[in-house]
C-alpha cells in the first residue's frame, strides 16, 4: 500500500480511506455524479446476461490515496476498460489519474478520461489511452443522458473492449432546456407558454410565478422527487411553480431561453437548486439572467449526504456542498434556504456491485423553504401601508448602557432614519421618535434586558397562556431542552403580572425591540461555562410576539451583530430543532452590516437566511498629537533648537522630557528603559510620538443613509488612497506619488512614507511647499510623513491645487475625484434604497466585502448583499506573501527580545479575518511550521502543501497551535484539514529535536500515551492535535460573562473557562472531539501568544473578541506554565509591511492614540447615547485585558479616567446622554481599584469615584 511522502499532502489527506469492496469486472465506470451512476445501474439491469461485467463507483469515494491504491489492487488492475468522469479538472483527482494511467500502460487496459460536466476538456482527455474521438463519443452519451443514450454508452464500452462487433448509433440529443411538468419535458417557448397560461386560468387570481431551477441531469436520470415535492408545496400555497431544467446557468442558450421566459412570465421569487455561481469571483458584478427580473432568489440545496448523516452532523453540509451550494452561490446574491433532500441508497446492486442512490425529499424542509419563498413573494404583493416590519436592536452585554450595539454604526440614529424613510414611502408609521435621543429615552423608560426591569410594564406584553400555546408548537426536543435549562415560563425574570413584559415599542406598523439576552444569571458557574447554552423563554416570547401577535412581514436586525445567528444548532442546512430556525422561522430577514466583516455577516446569511445590506465603515482620520504627547513633542523640538545654542538649557529640557515621560508612563509605552542614554531615550520617544500621531482612528460612527461630507469625507478619501490598491498607476499610494513627484529621498534612496523609520534623521532637501505647511521643526522622517499628510489633506479637499508637474499625483487624484468620491457619496443613499427594496420583496445586488482602507475600494458602494472569498483558494498567494513575511519578522522580533528561537506559539484564527484577507493567519501558521501551500495554476485553488527543507528554511520550525473561532470551524473545513495535514507531515520528519519541536514532542507524547495504555493509532493522533475550538454548534471563548457578571476571583478562573469552551479538537478524522487535556498540554509548552489584526478600521479595545481569545490564551498559558507568555499583537493593515508589536505596545498605542484622544471623544460625542456606549465599551475591554494579561498599566487607566470622568465636559455628556454608561464606568473603575488592577496616580480619583458610586446608589434607592 502506498504511503505518502512526508513532503506531500493534500487538503483531503485527512479523509478516511474507503474500500469499495468490489470484485473485478470487465468495465469500470467511475463518476462524480450519483444521479448518473444510478441511471447507469438502471440501464445495467437491461443488459444481456452474457454482457461484459460492469462495476460502478463514485470517484469521490476514492479521494484518499490509500483508497485509490486498494481499488487498483483489488479491482481496477483486472479490468479491460476504465471509464472516468472527473469533475473539476485533473487537479481534483491527480493521484488517482496518475495511478490509473500507470495501470493502463502497465496492463494494457483501455482508459477513457472524460470531463464530469458538459464542457469538453482536451487536456483531461489526454490522460486516456484511447483515441480522443472515441473518448469524446463515450462522453457525449453521458452528456446527453437519458436511458437510451446511457444504454448505448455501455454498449459502446462493450465495443471498445471487443465484446460487440459494431458500435451503437451516435448519441441522441435530448432537449437542452425546457419546462418539466408531471413527468413530461416541454420544450419550445410556445408550448411552454401555452402550458403556463392554462395554469394561470386555473388558479383564477393574480399569479405568483415561482421558477424552480434545476439541472437537466436530474430529468435525464429521473431523480425528480425533491423538485416534485417542492412544486407540489408551492402549488398548494397558491403559486405557479415553473420547474425549468438547463444544462448549466452559464450556458448561453439557456440564458437566452430564460430571459425570454421571464419576460413573458415575471417571477415573484426564484428557487434555484443548481450549484456554483454564474458570476466570477474577483470580477465586478454584472446582473445575471436570474436576478435581472428583480425577484429574490433562494438557494435550495439537494444535499450529497444521507439524511442520517445530516441529522448526526453538527456541520450540516460536507465541505464540498459548502463550496458548491453555499459559498459560490453567494457570489450571485442568492438567499441560502435549506437542504430539502438527501441521497439515500436504494440497496446493494449485485450486478454493478454498487449502491445506487436516490434523492429523497424531506417534507418539513420542503415546507420551510416553500413558506420562506412565499413570504418573500408576498412582500411585493402587499402595499407599503400594509407591510409590517420588525426592527431589532442588539444588546450585549445585557446592560442599559450598551443597547443598540452595532460595530461602527450609530444604530439608534439609523433606526430613526429607517422609520422616517419608510414613512416617506407610504408605510404606516406614527408617533415615531424625532431623533436618537428621544428613541433611547423611550426605550430606557420601558423593560430592557437589565435584570429586574420587567417591573416596568410594557405596552406590548405576551400573556403566559398565549406563550405556552406558541411554545407547544416548537419541536419536542427544543421544548425539552429549554424546560430543563430554564424551568417553567412563569419563573422567567421578564414575566410580571402574568405576562412577558417585552422590550418592544410600536410606531404604527414598525415594532422596534431590544433583542433578548442569550441567558440570565440563575446559576453563574454552570450557565457561563456552558458553550451550548440554549436561550430562555423570554427570548422565544420576543420573537413569537413579533411573528405571530404583531404579524411582521419582515425583520431588520440593525447592525453587527446580534445573538440570533450564534444560537445552538447546525452550522449549515439547519433542521427544525436548530435554534435560529425555531426562533425566527421562515421570515424574510434584512441585516444592515458593516462592510468589513464578511465572516460574521456570512454567519447570519447561512444560519438565518439573511440578506445583508452592507454599510460603510466610520471615516478614519489621523490621531494627531494631544495632551502630554503634544507637550512632549514641543519640548523635544525645543531641546533640538537649544542643543546647538544653549547646552545648559538643552540639558534642563532633557531632564524635563524624561521626567514628564516617566510620570505619565510614556517611557514605558515607548519602550524606554532606565539604562537608556539620553540620545537613545530621545530617539525612541520621538519615534513613538510620530507613530501615535499617524495612527489611524475613527472619527465618529456611520449612520445608515448618510455619506460622509466635509472633513470626514476628505479624511476617508485619503485613508483609502493612502495604501496601494493594485498595479496600475492610478492605484498607487497617494502619499508615495507625492513623495516621488517632490523627489523626496532619505539616505540616498527614494523616500517611502508608508514604510520608514520615523526617527531617522532627515538628511535631504526640504521642498518649500512642504516646509510652509507647518511651523514645527523638520528633523526626521516622521516630520516628512506628517507634512505629506498635510499636503494630501490640502489637495484632496481642494484647498490647494496640485502642480501640473506632479504627474503621478495627478493620476491618483483623477481616480479619487472621478471614481472614489462619487462611490462614497452614493453609499448612504444606496444603503437606504437597498433596505426599502428588500422590504418590497426585491433582489439585492451582491458585492464583495473587505476593509476599504486596506486596498479594497472595490467594496464600494455599500448597500449590497456582500459575499466572502472562495474558501478553496485560501490562503491566497497574496495572503501567503504577508503571512510568510509576518512569520519571518515574528521570529526575528522574538529572537531579538528573548535571545533564543521561538519554539511554540498559540495563534488565534478567526473566520472573519481570514475571509477579509484571504487567509493571512493560516498562511502565517503554515510558514511558521516550515511548509508552503500548493496552488492549482489555473484556478488558484489550494490543493496541498510542500514541506520546506531545513536548509532552505534557515531556522528551526515553530510548533503552532491554533485556537479557531466557531465560524472558522464552520467556514474553513478545507483549511483545518490542510493545516492538520501539514502538522502531521512535519511530525513525521526525521530532524533534530531543536530544529523540529513538533516531531520531538509528538514522539515523546505518543510514547507516554502508549505506555499509559492507549493504542498506537490514537496515541499518534492525539500527539499531533494542533487545532482546537468550541464544541460543534457552539461559538465563543467563554470569558465575556465572567467579566460582565464579575464571576471571577483570580486569573486562573479565565483559564478554566477558556479550556472548557475551547477544549475540542479538529482536523482529519476529528470534529470537535473532547480534548481538554491535549489543549492543556499544548498551551503548557507555549512561548508566545499571537494575534494578528488586519486593518485599522477597528482596534483591540473595540470588541470583546480580542480579550476573550488573546487574553484567554494568555491566562491559560500562565496558569499552566506558571509564568505569563510573551503576547504579540501584529499589525497586518498594510499588506507590504507587517509590523510585529507586543500586546503592551498595541494597548499603549490605542489608549493614548484613540481611547483618550479628544479627537476621537469629540467624534463619538456627536452620537449621543451611542457615543457614550462606545466609551463605556472601551473601558470594559481595557479592564478585561488588565484582568487576563499583564499588558495594562496604571497609567492606561489614568488616561481613561482623566478623559472620561475627570473632564467636566465629557462627564456631563455621559450623565446627560447615557446615564447607565456613566454609572457603569464609575463601577468599572472602582472594580479595577478593588481588584488591584489599577492604582490611580491621583489620590483624589478613588475618592471621587466612591463619592459618585454612593450618589448613584442613593438615586437608585430613591427611584
């Protein structure tokens, strides 16, 4: 049996080897299409008893090399003819092709290799031993299909091996496309139109046309049961189903046919069962034949697995189905629905020694899809005044200070704008709030998720008896789980006066509510160590009321992100017992979502059938200097001025500089050690101040429907144009163009403002145009960068005209003014237009996702249903370039800091980041291992890995453990297997222990496990576990509730939760197996924790995810090793220049550059309640990092206290606009003091905080 060489590996290496168990036969026919194999099996029953023996098999069952070898040895080498139908090109079964060709040549066996689709591939056919004309004739029998053609295909195979004296007739063409109805195929537009018009007359009312798109092959192989079931269900709902078969939606003839048909009978909704996409990834979207009519398109899945496998699988779909039926159809803007059928074996067929399969529909899945389709269709039928809309605001943590969560979005203001827009369009809206302040005041006066607020009576309550009736309609399994976890409905904390007091407010036909909490604190340790927590009764009551009592026609979840899409259940192809479905049901769902977060948006698309309405990111701006940084900058300039003319003054200034830096903690933030000389200290401080000044921070929040204007528009234009966006001249960096046009140089080379040492002395000319922009000293490269920024501001805002000699700059400016500026201006209107189109049952155009300021202006304009990357191409070659460079720089930085090679790391791997970047994280992990991806040349798909020799690598390999997010687990099964196969390949290498710690540790752990009684195979597998995540169907890292509910006493509590939530292994043959002990073993050997951040449109104090994963890993390593690990927080925001920073350094930059910066504070203060929310969240996340790591200093808390509480203007703002946020911040600062995480620099701070806390308590008692 063949054993793979350690240097080779494929994504599918982890699949278990399969033995088809077939005895030898004269003719072997292997295809990737079960429908074709089933039809051939039927034809085989009609053959003469003396005909050559036939063996049928699915080529996808032979993915593993062992399977191929076994099949060759047992079956194939005895054949006379081997016919192969390969789907996806030669790279998808290269090893099998190589072995079959070798067998053919060695044993004189006829070999026919054909494409698995209807597009002839001469290169693929070139693997054949038969002449291509014969191979093509055999292929055409299969392509045309039907019983006669497939019977002739077998007869032709007999002829090729000499069993028939004559060849059968040529393949007969069947209808390429048409309408299938009750077992009959109708072709020709006139015949089809006549049939449809009869249906219109019979139904007797305004028709709802619902085309059901299907492959011609289903008709050919008579596997139409799921289509028939779907059509029957649609017909029963009053629609006219149009089951249309085509060879492919890309076929030009088919597109022309569909265009004419849809022009005659305009669809209200389209249900598509075909796989793949019409659009091509990487190309600008153009309307397709399906979406031109403007109707929503549901993607309906005919699963390739059995129902039993689906029921047992937390994934729901295979990796192959994920790519073909989910990821690629998203390129066309389709709405993912459900799997309505499964492949079931019809029993063993002795004659072909195969198990023919049939598509068997699942009734409840068909009903769900049908109801969802009809609800989308009814939206268009209803007038605006009739439509009812649910508008849901997220709320986590469950505090009154943090209502209307939406990353980068002013959700309250956006909700008000949506209501105003709907009212203008004729929706029935009344008594709506005038602005976001009025809205939040109304919300806070009623019940909220904050514990105990149910005593506030709601205008919209759900009586317990009504709830219990709704509850009884849920699947029994769901009812049981909820009751076991949360008890009887009457004990729910939101119940008062015999009813659920719902946080819902009605404004005419819009019901606006706060999304309920995922759980509540009745048993803290058990509840929050449970990664599979089911929602409580009040959660269901909220959505029951929306759906049934109020009767909404569609729901809008406003802003990234709520908790619905993260509830327990399958990752894809949900069942009725999956909680997102049990809660939401078949309801049209719109989801405004920030454009730079494809991963979490795709989670909503795939688990709640959401149509994403992507929205613009907040404008970015330069942090600039402020406070002590500005003061120190002036002192440093003064020092350099005095140095040459007044040495005594210079000496005194130096003392003042070092004293001020030490007193404010800037020396620590800048990495200045006490033993540094004055020269070294000044250089380090200078570079740090320049870095802070150029830091990109957000200026306020985005509001749906509003495009940035004035200074915000200018700043955003510059932020996008700052980095290169391609290889064309107009795509180069604006700042580099200015530098080139001004002939700037440093140390004899062209100056690169995007990649320079800020502290490097400026030794070149100082053009007058730059000198005049600032009166500050021009001493170093950082000063040059600042002046280029100021110049860019002037010319982009049109305050200054660019010189006619600046050819490169003018080219970039032309693109900014002609293309980028109009794109940004159209974002706001496009967002609102998409929401109103969606509510009207119209198709929303798809668009790419990503960070606009990371070289992705193609994601504009917003207002589109974004999609993500083709996961089969991850990591991309671009991602590999930055990942490899980042790995190299990480190793260099660690060696520089620690004086030794990095041996083992734990790396956070998130789905959304890898979707955004094309796989930076996975690429970096592979590079650290010392392996590289292998790409298929034509498609760019990753097909495997190559192990790099140590002599080429030039350094030891690094043992990498991945802590993947739940979404990464769901979206990137290929990459999990790819990384796992790389680990196992490296573990098999015979290399010195100090050069290959993975191999050394795997051998040692394997020996210990065998000694303890574990069998060899399991011991070997466990020793190479390197991919860990949450249990199947669960999401998160488990730390948030500990922080929010104050459920921790010591840092090791975080480690306990982190291990409990993340102790499940993934990889080849492993899908969420319990492996807490193996995770502990991995983390107990870790030298460093690594987190990459790929853009500056957010930072690590914006989200709980950073502290949960980065802090959770650090706390776990510290608990297991007894010492804290090094933590690296790397900056990948500029593709050509990854920067390695420690967590301490990054926190210092963000606290001073953004969180305590008056420029950022003034920006969020424009947003009232939500601005205060942002400040409170920032403090919470800083506190969480202090609790889980050693990266937060007293001076960081000092800065936030001074900026938020000690500043009278900001304090008054907090108390006026969001009093709960002010109260929470007081409480959080005091908790930091009480837990020893902060010792305030000012003695008065603790007194002031305690006084404020006492006052809050007195007010609570009084109220």
